[in-house]
C-alpha cells in the first residue's frame, strides 16, 4: 500500500495551496482518508477527514472555513484545498487511510510520507 502526498511548498500568508494524496495497492473506495499535520516540536494533529464515499467530512476547528477536503475515487486521490493560509499552518502534512471514519492519528491503517507546507508572514 502506498499513499503519496504532494503539492506542498512555500506560500505567503493569505495564499492558497492544494495538496493531493494518491493511493495505490488498496481498494481506495473502501477507505476513509484523513489529513494530519505536524509542526516542528509539536505532536501530529488532525486536520480533516472524509468518508469512503465523500458524503461526510469533518475538520479541525483551526481550519474550518479555510480548508476543504474532497476525493475522486476514480483517480484514487484525495485532495485538500487550503485557502487563507496562516503562518501557523506551517507543518508537514500527511494523508492516512482507515477503513473507519476517524480523526485520530493513532487508529489510521496506512500513512503516506508527508509534504511540507511553509507559510511565510
């Protein structure tokens, strides 16, 4: 199983980025997918998650209204659109898959390597 996150980069505060998570080696449409992030010196934290069908989503309070998670099961890919980025959004962003809809990083079945998002002030 592979999950590959991409799309990170350096952006100014107020800017936008779209991250992608491409999956292979699993029946992608069976899995809920979450985005998590880890800033330097901090624990990994939940950002957003989406059910296998895309019919339900949830977000951390810190990103509500600014981030939107979506998925395209035909492409085995989950996206997170991030707008109005803030310096405190700077972190390595990871995607993870789980058979069950969850916002806990401790329960996810599969993890991808992260992609770095840096927001400058």
